[in-house]
C-alpha cells in the first residue's frame, strides 16, 4: 500500500471514532510522559495526569484556561510560548527539543519536548499539542541555560554538603554575582532558594519513606541543625517535620 493511501485509511478510521479524546486517557497510563494541548491564546486545554502533577495541579480544573506564565518564571514561559507560536505559524511539528522546565516543587530539570500543530475541522491551526519526557543526560542545552546545567547538576548531587555560591559559580565559569543574576533571571529565584528547595524536597522524601529521626534527616539533607531544618520546613509546608511524617508517611 502506498504511503498516501495508508495515511488516508488511518485518518478515515479515526474520523469514525465516537470519542476523539480517548488518547488522553492512554497517555495517563504512561509513566513520566507529559501531554498537553493549548489553544491559539496559549491556554492549556488538555493535560494528562503527569502534566497536571508537574504543574502542581490536582485536577484539570486547576490548569485549564491558564498559561505557562501562571506556572513558570517569565524568562522560561516566554520561550515556551514563542516555540508554540512557531509551530502554529509553520503548521509543522517541532521534534525532540531539549527544554529546562521548573516543576511545581521549584526544581528545574531537562526534558525532551515535541510539539505538533492542532487543526480544526476546516484544516486551520487552532492550537498546539506537546509531549515531553525527562531528559536522561545533560547533552546540548539551549541558549543561556547551557552553562548553568552543571550548576543544577552539582546542587542535585551535593545538596547534603555545604554549597557556596562561589564554589558553584566556578563550575559555570561565572563570578558569584553573575551566577546570581543569571539564575534569578532564568529561574525566578536565587541560587540559595534553589538549594533550599532541593534540600526540602529530599527531606520530604525521607520523612515519607524512612523512619530516620528528624535530626538525622536534617543532617542528611544539608541542614546544619535540627532547629534550622524545622524552621525552614515549617515555613515552606505549614507543618513541622513530625506532623508532615504523620500525615504523609508511606504505609506498609
């Protein structure tokens, strides 16, 4: 069968399906695969469970109608939106682009993203659909983010140790002041805020998954003492570490 005939046959079959949204449910069954659809105004219209969780949403009602600017620092959101515009203007897919995405917990991580134009019944482009998966290695990073890749990786690998701005800046071949400006411009937070968020994330996991004493958790996650940890944890989560463990510890 010729390629055009095969495509026409597949398109005709899909047109006869009674529930065109079935594929969203299919993506819910795929771990660490993120699916979204936006309209021409860059508002989220569809999101699978992984995409909702990535943005800190528990249901579609918390995400539908909002844009990347509601979830990400402006410097990141503007680039996501610009890429959406290019896909819709060209009417062609853009495949396997590497992007840094800051999830709901505030940790920037690399993802491979592919985007596709969404067409209406008359053939006009009415939006953009995208699918992402975690990027397993640093590789080539786009634009200004490339020299900060090692910074993010260093913090993730050494969060339990003392980490200074000067030490991390040297890994990116930047001065401490340059690094702070770059990090805040791209991620909407200081390097210190990022380090704290990483430590708190790891502490949350230990509280959920282990029975280690709170003091041990504090030291293992880079806090210099238990009181410092308890204060920072309470400010971030509205609960003490012990109260958090009682509520969210894994059962069994």
